[in-house]
DNA sequence: GTGCGGGGCGCG
DNA sequence: AAAGCGCGCCCCGCAC
C-alpha cells in the first residue's frame, strides 16, 4: 500500500530523528505489571520513575535518573513532539510520557506490536527476550529482578549503575528491533500502530459515572432476586454456579441433567449453556422449581455486565477520558483484539456499558460501519456476479436471499425471515453445514429441524455455486502451502475475474495479502483424517497453548476474507486520520469518532467518502457504510 | 496461593 | 461428500 504522507497534517514539516525510550519504574511483589495492567499501575500513588534510557538514531544510548522535575526537564529537552518515539510496549512508556509528564510525542512505534505479525505465529509470545532471540539480537539481561521493592532514593550508586546498564541494554535491543521490523511493515501498518497507541493514550470518550452506578445497583438487585427465587429451596449461590452441584440440584427435582460431548476433550460434559436447547427447554419445565433454578443460574452466570461495569468504574476514578486498549494483530488474520481486562470490542448491545461511553459536552459520537463487508468480499473473490451486482445496486441482500428461500416476493419477507436470510449470507458463505446452522439458529431463538437446515444450506449453495467452487479452489491452495518447500519459491493464485490485484501469492505455509502482510499457517500439514481434505496448523489461540487447528477451503476462505476486510477498514481509518479525523475506537468493521457537534454533517460526508472509496487491489468491490450519531456509543445504532 | 484448561458468553 | 471463522474475559475445578 502506498503512503501518501506528503503535505498531510499527519507529518509536521520539521522533524527530529526517531528515538527509543525505556522507563524503569518502582515495583514490588504486589504492585507490579505482572499482576495489574498499565492503567491502575501508572495511576497508582506508588508509581515512581526510577530512571529512563533513550537512544537517538545513530547515537549511543544514555541513561537518566532524577526526581520528577528533573526527569520532566530531561524529557522536554528531547523534544519528543517532533519525534517518533519507539518502545517495547509503547502503551506503557507512552502512558508515562503523556499521563505523568504531560508530553505529546509526534508519533509512536511499538516494537512489541510490530513483532506480533512476524514473531507471534512462531513463538507464541513477543516479549523483548523472545523477539531478541527470534531475530538473533543481543540477549536481554534479567538484572531487573534485583530492583524489586527499591525506591529511587534508596538505590545505592552501584545498584543504580546496574539498573542503567540493564535499561540501556533493553533500549539498544528495542532500537535494533525497530530497525528489523519497520522495513517489513507497510506505511499504513506503521500508522495503524501509532493510531492504536493513541487510542489508548488519548481517549476522548467520557465515562458516565451516574449511568454506571445505576447499572451496578440494577445488577445487584437482579442477582439478589435470582437468589431470593430459590431461597425457599435453601439453594446457595455456590450451588447454582458450580456445574456438578447444579447437576445435583436438578437431580433432586427429578430432572436428568442434559449432557453433551466436549469438543475439546471428547469426554461427556454437562450441557448447561444458553446454546444448549435441552437446557433452555428446562426454562419451560412443568415443575416451577426447575425453571427457577435454571433462570437463577443463568442470571448469576452472566458476569460480563457485572465485571465490566466495575472495571469501567475503576477506570473512571483515575482517568479523565476512557483509554481504549486495543491489541494490534491479535488474530493471525490481522484482526485486533481487546486487552487489559477491558475488551472494548465485545461490549453487549444491550445494557449500560455502551450508554456509559459518552461524548463530552458540545461533541457527538459517530459510529460508521462497513455494511456486510465480509459477504461483499466473498462475492467478489468467488466471481458471484449477480450477488456483486446486487450489493452494488444497494439491494437488501439478506431480504433477497430470504425471498428465494421462502419463495415469495421481497415485500412479503418479515423481520424474522430476513434474520434467517442474514444468518445465511453471513455464515453459509464460509461452508457452514446443516448441523452447525441448525444449532446456531436454535441458539438464536429460531428453532428449525435438521431437515429444514439441510434444505436451506442446499438452497444457498445452489444459488451461489461459485462460492462453493471457491472453497474447492482454496482447498488446492492449502495443498500448495503444504507442498511448496520453505525455499521453494511461490505460486500465484488468480481469482476468477481478477477479483484480487495482484493475485494472491502463495508460499510455504503462508499467503501474502495485497498490503504485503501474510497470513501464516505454521506447521501446516494434512489433517490426517482419511478421505478428508482437512489440514491442521499450530495455533497459540487454540483451546490450549500450541494446539493444532483444523482448516479447509471454507474456513481458509473466511480467514482470507477476514484479513482483507480488516485491510479495507484500516486503509480508510489511516486515510481519515491523515485528513484529521482520528477515530477513538475500532470494532472490526466499525470506526468510532468523537467530533464537535457543529461538524457532524461535514464529518459524516468525509467518513462516507473514505469508507466507500474503491480499493485499488479489489476495484470490483462495492462498498457501503452506515453511520449513527448520538451523545453516547449506545445511542449510535 | 498460583497457573491453566475448559466451558460459557459477549462482540464482529 | 463434508467442513463457518476470529477474538478476550470470567469463573470453576483441578494440578502443582
């Protein structure tokens, strides 16, 4: 991807060379980053900078240690507002620079983030030590262990010298890491890293304490009521939330606890999930006591509201605005993820959390999302011409498919029928089979028979035969990724109709995306099951560390589409930032902005233009976006 | 007491 | 012929 940085407000005219920084701070057994995240750590009264080391490009690394004012003076002398600041975990070092010393560097580069796409798939970690080893850089020392519990004024000269050597060593490694990683990262990705760090350091959403406290009271009341309901049976919280004890409660009421086979262990286990129809059926059991038990358990088991409201309140106490922690390249497809106990990417659609995230007075929240982006990309890759045309013409594709499914005109499709159509378009395009489709629909409150599910899958595949063919083609690519040797060059995969430009480059255990980043499938091999074109690769995101995940054409299709959708969104995000519109949050196919009220209309049109701007590597892709405006995130539906 | 795997659940 | 995918966090139960 080409960077068009010339003359943009993103880059001031006068710059200084990049600089690497590493802060050393007080820690003890309890008060440590290994037991708490950056927000409470840096905001804690115990927080203290022991010293920091820095290295300007082309110079020796240096060390400084002094009191608050001396440290601030030293930092100011470095003129960080004219530099790119590199750190290994820049969210940490940046929070010190910005929250403690009130200094705003021009730009950030985080070697821990930058390492994720290149190191994580092969090591499962991106600590400085792991990265140094992976790239054969000098070893990291562990002198920091000696510094536990020592405050700055208590350091002996010798110990402080040792600390400075440790710190300088880390800084030198981090500089080398930047020099190793930056050339591998496209300009857009470097900007994304900077923007991701700034989402955390310079949040602009304000947490509404009143909304959160009210929600907390309601949750406590709800849980108390759930316990009250079963109190006559002398049932306790412990009995409700424990699987084996809860099974005992059901048996006592003469109900055989529903069971299923564990997908991860293959052993029998209790089916006590909202997704288990047998379990949910107990809510309507003739014996009220059974229904009450299940109801109360479900209430007490749903913890996301309770814990996240508390987490938000904890942040509100110390932070003027919401720091949005987002993990860069959390998924091997490049997707982002949550972190620091605050996953901002899975906030419930209902409930108080989204309403508690507000724009400050005089500002509005704007949420823009790329409509059905994955389905659109799939249609183009598969050369499903009619489907692409419908997307381009703005046809409601979900309703359109429902119309084919129920064999009646689109005008007669009702809400629940459209919902079925939506689930088909979103799920069946990646090879979902009848059994999983039935289960998914059951769990979403649209129960259907196995036979009906089989019919629907068949209708989908016959209506979009090219999508089915795409999975077959991708089976072949997986085979290539296995058979090509590490130094065996590459083959190009041309999608029908030239859907992707340049075509997909396939090498040993990886595919290269149009922005030059790769999806890696380490240790990819045949799955081993006879007569099945199933492959397996090592993943650190599996059920356990370094388990093998299965993959086939349909799933591979989803990986590629997810990765491409992510590039589309990020491209727009970077271009918007370069034009001065910096988003405060990102949720896969959605960008969130906080803007002055009087600019809303102008901003909406810029966002629409950049989000729907044709993508150079997929000119046939029809893009559309929806935009919501409100005083809070929750209002932007 | 701590770490980890599994199940569950929220989002896309 | 058949096969959706990607996360993070909470909590329990168990191993160390």
